[in-house]
C-alpha cells in the first residue's frame, strides 16, 4: 500500500499552526494570561508606562518585534537563502515564537524588572505575543521588499523613532538586558 505525501501547502500550513499552538501552550504553562486582566480588549495601547503595556494586541514595543523581522531577514538571507519564501517565513515564525516563550520566562521577566526601567513588568499576555508574531513577520516581509541596504536604513530609522518616542528600542533593550547602564535606566524611567 502506498501513501501519498501531503501537498507542500498542507505541510506548511500544518507546520505553521503547530508552531503557533506550541507557543500558546508553552506560554500558558508559564502562567501567561490569554488577555488583559483589565477586562477589555484593545487593538492598540500607547501608554508604555502603564500596567496595560504588553497586555493588549499591539503597543509601541510592537515596533521592536518589527525589527526582529528585519534581523530574521538578514539571518535567513545569510543562512537559508535557498529555502522557499514560505519556509523562510516559517523559520522567522519559529524564531519569534521561541523568543516569545523565552521573553516571558520568569528569568527574563525578573531581568527586565531589575536591569531595565520596566519595574512592574509582569510579562506579555498571549494576545500580545500573537501580536508580536504578526509584527515580526511583517518586519521580515518589509525587509524582503526593501532589500539589505534600505532595510538597514529603515531599521536605524525605527530605532531613532523609538528612542525619541518611548526612550527605548530594540538595541537599548538588548544592551540593558546584557549589560545594564544605570544612566540609561534613569533616563528611561517613566514619569
């Protein structure tokens, strides 16, 4: 008896759904809430200095996840350029999902609280993590359209916008998690 191999599209859709489902299961296992305890849903919240930050679908930090997509584009272009576009997107989805699980581990949450200006950070809701996935994939697709040089310029522009707007950015987050600088933390403090 011979069996048909599943069509590539079915395999891709199944692999994508499994990654997202696994991320959701792992986030729930870590104690992440599905949605905000505030009792309402917002597509966007702009107040980064409130308990609502990282609890709704999108917030200013969503732009840092857009930049993750740029990083994934550069990495994939370097290491996985022979893969189809669909599988390159899947790799980015896998990487961002893994980051969401790690970012919402107690270790990273505690690190954010002690090393950065996110003193009351409780972790993301699952809704926010799904929003972060959307932004990362959007960043990958945007960077693909822009190409390497223009995507570098766009990355730096978004970094500057975030620094001026919310006193934070992807590069500052990385710096503050790895090697906290008290002067930067003091400058970033809300209020």
